[in-house]
């Protein structure tokens, strides 16, 4: 079997510069690769202007319609004065194509990752998400995914089991653990039904938020989807159950100043965490032909990694059987 070509093998610095110049911008030849794995992101210097950030979308991942919905959502949020980095428009378009790559140009924005250790910061973040969700609920996505157990757990598990990823002695344990997790997860979703779903960020972890003196702003809507509000809240929690409860209480206090939150969704915090754990391992496996992944995730795929992964899934199953987070 022939190895699949690396998805970004032809994306050279010259191609990056030529792509930016095709929008009408004059570059000064400076290209700085930024930290990104799913896509490729570069800071590109301009003549007589501040640098821009250019995002090259992973080939084959999203349709043009799905990317344009991401852009429309970002610009809609920006028009509502909700801080985030929205794509710039050139020649009436936000999505461009060159040399087989689709890309978008963004203004450069700085900031630091939020620690959210202070109550005031958690309240601020909650207000920010409440405002974002209020806009998100005003329209529907047609081409973006909807959060579901199938594509976050069942399909990823089939991918792992269908390949040579797991050591033979872990195959049955992995399958049984995932099956048990999915059974509990689906039961929790039934408890939370009917879920109110709308346009959400989808991947709201601290690495996708930058903080300045002016507060938080998002830098990436690449995983925006249709889903429940809790999906954009639970990844901001960290620490012991007591610490996460206190954090969630502050986030919701800020959130509910702008949007309604259904407390029934709290039963989904740990199920959503389990879904992310299953999905993340399969995501790494799917991307392993991209040279950036073996270089960055050197620990992935070893027997020790899979032993630890299955152990953590088992611990998560025990967590699901315990009491949930109560703010």
C-alpha cells in the first residue's frame, strides 16, 4: 500500500507568500509558523502595515460551505461586538484558494492563555460565553456538525479497533471499556433530553482563548458546531470536584446575565469529558501520516500510551458512576 502524501507537503513559504499576495496584500517576505496542528497557520509580514495571520485549512476536512458558515458566525459575533478574531474580506470573499489549498486571512491579535483563577475572571468568561451563545441561538448551522455520540465515540473507536493501533492484549479491554462508557453516556443524554442546541464554539478550551487587559477573545472557530451550552463550559473547568464546582458556579453566574442555562445539562459534564478522551486518541491516530504529529506527539502510539489511555477510560467510567458536579 502506498503511503498517503503528507497533506501540507506542497505548502512552502513561497506558496504562503504567493497566497497572501493574491488577496492584494503586499508582503515583505517574512513568514513565521505559528503553533497549529489540525491546520497550518502563519504570521506573514506586510509592507507598511501590521502583519496578518493566514490559516490554511486541512485538505479534505471541511466543505467550502462549512468553512463559510464558520466565517459567517465569526463575523456575526464581531458585528455584535463580541471579542474574537474574524476573517478579513478581500474582493468580497473571506475564503480563498491557491495551489490546491484553501485559506483565510485574519488580523493579528495578541494575548495570553487565561488561568481563570480569580472569580472576576471566571465571571467575565461566563458573561462572554453567555453573549456568544445568545448570538449563536439566533440562527442555525446547515453545514456544520452536530454534537453526537456517534462521531465523538462510536466512529473513533471503530477506527482504532479497525487498525493496528492497539497492542493485542488491550483490544478486548479497550472495546469493553468504550462500550460501557457509551452505554452510560447515552443514558445521561437521555436524562438531559430534550437538549436545547444551537451554534456554539465547540472546542472551548483555554488554548483557544486569549486574554488581554480588555478581557478574553477567541482566536479559532474551526470546530464550531451545533450543540448544548455545556459543551462550551465544561472544558474551562480544572482541579478537584470541589474546585470545579466553584469554578462552574462563577461561570454560570456570569453566563446567566446574558443567556438562559438549563441546569439539567450538568449531568453531561463527565460524559462530554469521556467523549473527548475517546475522540482525541483517534484524532491523533488519523493524523499520524502528517509529519507534524509524530514530531509533536512523540509519546503517542506506544504500548505504554495505550495502557495509560485504557486505564484513564476505566477511571472515567468510575467517575461517571459517582456524583456529578453541582455548582
